[in-house]
C-alpha cells in the first residue's frame, strides 16, 4: 500500500565519522543502522540510521561537502547543523533514552514541561547533543 500523504522522509546530518555516529545513534539513541556495512565497504557514500518505518537520519561525512553541487552554495551548509531535530517517543522510551545518554556521558538538558510541538503540548522534553554537536530534542506527549 502506498500512502502519499506528506511526511518527513529523512534529515541529513553532517558528521565527522559516520561509523562512530551510527554507533552513537544505535547504542545511545536506539536507532537501527542502515547501509552501515555497505558504507564501510565503500559501496555507498553514507550510512543512515532508522527512526521508524518511514523516517531515517542520513549520516553525511563532512568530507562530502565539497561534492555538494545540487544547487549553488550547497557546500556552504557543511558544519552548520539545523537548530535541532525533535523525536517524539512514548514515556518509557523517553526515560530509557535519557538513561542511555547519561550512561554514555552525552550532554543532556534539564527536563522541560508543556513545550509546544506538532501534537500540542508535550508532557516532558529534554535536549541532547550527538558527538558532532547536532542538537536533538526528545519529547513525550500524553
């Protein structure tokens, strides 16, 4: 079945070491690596990690910036991550994520309450950084 409603398909993150980043997203965030062995073998230009059945994060090596020619100035985006990417999770998964991040020594913020998002106000949320400085928010709605 094909559902052609608008959805977020992927976000591309600039990273220094895609293999190390995939390890962080797998072990700290709980995402499944995609094309990691193919990337390691040199068969594909970057690996990804899967958030869910419909959404992935591409882990683009900074070294690829000079090859970004799809529109003028594309290479200039290298090293300029978006403000943040927000992940909405069930409450237990949010708690487990925070515990894994703290266990790995990843920077995490205090917990906020009632922050606005796509589904209204989130009961709880917090921010964290990946090893490349990309900022994520994790949140739980009621």
